[in-house]
């Protein structure tokens, strides 16, 4: 009866679940900033957005944040430096919540909250078996 409640056999899919998590979140992060990377107009809009919410040096912070998110996304997809990428993801989206998303309430900040939690899970658990990190660990 305990096995029916706890479903221990699902643990066999942990590495695939972490791969799916990394690929999905990584692709989302890359997609989310791609327009800012490929369009000066979109980047300028992001600079104005950061300025509107009182971020310091938005002209520097906007490209930094865009490239940081792109880097985190790529690292998640590859499973490379995953723990560092997870920490950076968590910190980045804590800042987003504190500076902007908290104004939207619980529901409005939920996406950023999820990215903080996913970042923390990947930072503490690691990327799983299907990753560059795992290959590097074996060497």
C-alpha cells in the first residue's frame, strides 16, 4: 500500500525529468530575450522599462540582463555549469520580483517565482545524468 501512495518507481525517470526541465526552461529563457538581442528597438524599450522601475544604470543593466538570461538558458539546455546557472537564475528573478513583479501580486509574479524555484532546484540538485556537467564530472 505504501508503494501505491509514494510511487517510488517514478524515481527511475528523474534524469529524464531534469533533462525536460532544463530544456524547457532554457528554451523559454532564450526565447524570452531573443527579440532584445536581435532588435535595437526592443532593447531600447527594455532600457525604458528598467528606467521606469528605478533600476540603476538601465543602459548598462538592460543588455547585461538580456545576455545573462540568454547565457543561463544556453547553460541549462547544455547542462553545463548548471549549478552556477541555477544560482544566477534564482538571483536574477528575485531581483525581478523585488523591483517589478511584486506590484502585480502573487499571480502576476508567479512566473518569476517559478524561475527562482527552478533555479534553486537546479543549483542544489544539478542537471541530472544527461548533461555536459555529468560528462565533465566523469573525467
